C-alpha cells in the first residue's frame, strides 16, 4: 500500500464522485479507478459501491476512512519535525486546541515557553474535540486544551485556567443601565450561544449555568465561532454569553461586556494529555501552565 493509494481513496471518499475526485487529483479517471481497485484487492474488501447514479462508501470503506486522515497527519507531522530540526530547533511540542477555549492565558503561556525553551518549537493544531482525543491516543499530539472535562479513559484532564462568564451586550441596549446585569434581566432578551457540535465544552458549561434558572432562555442562534457571535451582538440581534477574554478580544466596536450579577460563574479550560509519564519537554510545559494560572491569580488578588 502506497501513499498514492490513500490519497486517491481519500479524494473519492470525500467527493463520492470519481470524475470530481480525478479532477481534484489532476489525473484521468481510468488510473484513479485502477488505483482504487488495487487498494481494494490488497485490503480484500470493497470500499465503494458504484452505480450509474452515485458512488457510496461501503461499511469497510467507512471504517477505513476513519483511519486514513490520521496517516496523512502523521506524515505531515514527520515532515514538520524534520523542518523543525533543519530550522535549528532541538524538539517539538504538538498542542491541540479545541472547543472554543478561552484565550486568556494562551499568549502569555506561549511567550514564556519561547523565552524559557527557545530550542523547542511549539506547533498549534485547531481541531474538533473528537479529533484531539483521537490524536492524543495516537500520539499525534503531545497535549491539548479543551473546555470539556470528560475526556474518557486514558486521558488526564487538568484545570488549566478560568475565565469569568459575562454577557456581551449591543451598544445602547437597555440592560446597559445595569453595572452588573441580573440573570433574569438577561433572559428577557434573545441569546446567541456557541454551537455544541463545534464548541462542545464551552456550550456544555454555559448550558449547565443556564439550567440553574427556572426561566427557559430564548436561544435564537447557535454559532461556530465567537467572531460570529460578536457580530450578531454588535448588530443588536441578541445578547451573547461568553468568557471575558472572548468578549474583550472581539474586533466589533459595538459590543459592551457586562458582568452577570451575583457570584461570578467561571468557565474552565482544561489541559489534556495521555495518562502516561510526560516527556521532559512536556513536563516543563505543564509546569508553565500551572505557573501562568497561579501568577495571574496572584496579580488579580494584588490588584483588588
């Protein structure tokens, strides 16, 4: 089995159309069909069912598709590792980011890592949570950040930092008369929240907070990114619920952050890693995560 077999399979599996897959690969359809046939013969299973009207994956094809992208990820990372050494680095940490994590500590963490371990290259991968968990198990990532605490067997999830849940308010909105907005007042208006299919951990923590209320929220839209959330808030369509860092980093000028009245609700970002002894590089990175969070907490205490 060669890389070309996998590349052809992936193109057909994603396009579900041999002609389009051949065009995407810049080859004729006949050699593409031969390559798929060679792959099926080697595996001893049909991967596609073709009719005059459609192309569909078989059950074996669907199972094979679950593994093939990880092969290409491994190849890409091997290539990146070689480039890293060529560029003068002595090691590499592969960090996955999922779930709409609050970015409040990430810039300081990366800056400190660069300062203390300049010979270690840190590569960031923005991936869905399910892909991060698979990548951690398959050693495609050394660690990751997520807002989901339940990572399953074999993965350690450690609280990394917290960010206060706040309400994003359009300029000139009635709730701006409150310095701290009562939750009952927030729930009088439509809300835009994170999509649990994309920002699973963030959405789960916000939904857990809202379930404490007796009043049912009016959710007008679920969005995949906080940029879109702030766009809708700026347009006056809805209020948004997000971490303070997400709101403060918004490029939308018509968004005003407001605290929610009462005891602050904190959104937690977790550091995820395999349940195994970390490498020396990863152990230093984990120590830095703890230091960044504790240093930030100390700064808040001193300021108050």
